[in-house]
C-alpha cells in the first residue's frame, strides 16, 4: 500500500495503534478486513488534506461525527476539506465518523471511543438525547454542534440554520403560493430524534396555523432508507386526504418518491418547498417539480465550527459566538451553480 505518510500520522488519523497500522501496511496478517479498511480510509483522508499538511503551523486533530444519510455526510466532508486551506496558518486534520440512524446509545458509545483518543475538538450532528448530551460532556475537548443542536449539553457553540425560523419561512412561502385557495399541506420529516427537525416543524406549524387556521397539516414520517415505503405512505395519505395542495419536505432527500406518489394518485400540488441544494433538488427545481429550496452555506458552517474550535484553544482571537446561518430562498431562477 504505497503512501507518503508516517505510520504515526496514519495511526492518529485512523484511531488505530501504530503497530496495527504497521501490520496492515506490511501485510503481516492477523488483521481483520474492517481494520485494513480503516487504514485505507485514513490514507485517503490524508491524501485529500495533503496540500494543507505540507504547510507549516500548529496541527489540530478534529473529529467530525455526522449521523445522516450518506448524501449529506459526503456534503459535509467535501465542504470541510474545501475550507481547510482558509484556516491557515493553523493546520486542521479531520477524521470522519459517519453513521446512519444511530441510536442514542450507539452515538454515545462512538463519542466515548473518540474521547479516549487524542482530539482537539468535535463537530457533531447527532440525535438530541440525554444520553448523547452526557457523552458530549465527557469528550474532554470543545464540541460544536452542526445543523441540529443539543443545547442541554456542554457544547461550546451551535452552527447552522435557525431551524424554527426556517420552518416559519417555509410556511410564509407556502401561504403566498396557496393564497386563499382551498387545500391542505403535507409535511414530510425524518423519523429520527433530531432537534432541528422538531424546530422546523414547530416553526412551520405555528405560522401556518396563525396565518390560516382552517388549513390542515398532514404529517408523514420518512423511514429514511426506503423510498418505496415513503411512496406508499404518501400515496395512502393522498387517498384519504385528496385535498392536499402543498408539500413541505423538512430535509433534502426522498423527493422523487413523494412527487411520484402525487402523480400516480392524480393529485396536483401548487407548491413544494424543501431544504438544501443538491443534485436531486437542483434537477427538480429546473423541472419545475420543486417550487423553492431553503438553502444555507454548509461550507461557511464548517469553517465557523473549525474557527470556534481554534478559538477554544486560543489559537485564534475573539469571542466564541453562536449565530445562525442566513437562509437563502432558491427558486428555479436563481439556482447556484456550485453547492456552496
């Protein structure tokens, strides 16, 4: 396995011992395939971050834990690695830990594992649970929550949208499109324990109710890994509630299944609002199948998270400030070319 890195660097990146890394690199056997894969992933991470590593400066090891579908996790990875050069002269090496539908107990175990390693900070997207909050409090390094908050923990800051305001923005846009025409609204949210989803739903529901108390909100929980189940659930709801004319999808996936359910049921919606520009939402905007996307700059979020960690170590001046990211309303007429 050819590479330009020291065994100690690979060991720190992978979280394995130097002797284990040495056995993998020299193919000495007695190593599980999953362990060998950890080494390969660590080398790939170091390769992507190599341009920054060649430059001098103090080095900080930052762990990035994201519980989400793979599409969003990879968006975070790409955003952070794109922003690393902007943090010079400090050098940040990022270690990524991606999970999907992890239980609070599983997430707590992962955080405990990270706390036993050398780490200078943690960027975290995780379920809001007392078990996870307790695990955060024992990490022993500054923790910054990303996209969804855990305010009961000792995290040093939150970066991301004001999710309640984002939900209210979606409701405001929905009422403009529906105006005084009859029709109820479908709200699709994830089935996880994320505070961000709860806040978006609260913001959306409260403003919709205040604006038009006669308009009904119908809810569907997306099972996450099963587009066909989501399709089936939406289709069954439309059979019971054929008057639905608006859709608010509180996250950035599953849209093809929802749209197909409407088409197959013969129901037409007047407005479809969701979050985050990605390949799917960009395509659906251009097709006119999504009306608006509430987008924010994930690169700015991860850059701020890294700067907060550096400030916690007094490597950067200035106070630590938790301030929400601005939300941008994207329509088919102003779709950004890049994913920024």
